[in-house]
C-alpha cells in the first residue's frame, strides 16, 4: 500500500508504530506526527492516508490533484492582491 506523505511536514520518512501489539499507527520520523490508530497495519495505513490533503507527491500526480493545487494557488494569489481594509 502506498503511504501518503505526512500532511503536516510533507516528509515521506514514515514508519508503523506498534502499540503493544494491540493497535497500530503510522508515524512521521521527521516531525513526530502520528496518525489514527487501527487494529492492524493495513487499517492504520488506510486511516493515515485519509489524512492526506491531496498535496502529497502521490496525489498531486493525479489530474484532480493538479487541478486542486492550481485552484488553491489561484485563491492564494487573489487573497494577496485583495485590498486591505
């Protein structure tokens, strides 16, 4: 299963955290963020991937990911150019 990059720091240096063999979670080795817990490794990875903000390298390569990134950039530029009150 492809693990999406960390939604907080964008690092792809991730690992599985085993909590006493009862719960599993994906954790970022760069910033320390850990994802939702799952009862097994696969469910923990699925839960982690659900945190993706569609800007990781895996998602941005998809057409809808590129379209989303372009729209966010347009909105950001519009916000910067808007007159201040």
